């Protein structure tokens, strides 16, 4: 197992968006093809920032923003990134109704913000990242199960 994965399992603290994106770029190289990543955390915790860092690693140069109102956005680079904001979904049935599977092209990564909203539709082998922010504005990133 790589050093970065070990560090993420223990939790990493970052002090800036740039540091979070840098970690995400390194992490992107370790994510297996055709993987679902579940991003847990409150507003402002850095979920979209982390996803933007991964996108840069996969040669996606367009603006990566939270797809809150679109629900999901497809990006194409060296990998296809499907960025889903599940905040407005009620359940996995709503996710299934979006028919995202019809648009996925290997190699892909589905990055889900607010995964607890669609937990019943996430695969058992999804990778879960927990992001937080403390009162001093330090961000934490932890890879869990």
C-alpha cells in the first residue's frame, strides 16, 4: 500500500485549497479505473476542491464546480469523471432515475458528494473519503470504509 493511502487512512490536515488539490492529484494516480468515490463532509469541507484536484490529474482542464443544480456533470480527460451532487436526491431510486450508467465510458470515476443520500445505490467497494473543517479553518481528509 502506498504511503499516501496510509497517510489518508490516518487522516491528513491541509491549510489551503492548493494543498488539498495537490493531495488529490497524487491520490488520483492511485484510484483504480471504474471506481466510485464517496465524499462525506459538511459544506465548505473541501469536497469539490478535492474532486477538482483529481480532475487536473486526469487532464480535465475545464472548470470543476459543484453540480448542485445540474445534479451531475460529465468531464472527459485521460479518464471520464462523473461528478454527482446527491444533496437534492431523496434515495438511491432517484440516482437510478438519472440513468448515469448510460453515459459512463471506461475508464471512469464516479465522485459522489453527499453519498449518504444515495447510500443504498453505492457499490460495496466504493472508496469513502471524509472531509472536515475545524474552527481554525484547517481541513482534514481521511480515507475510510
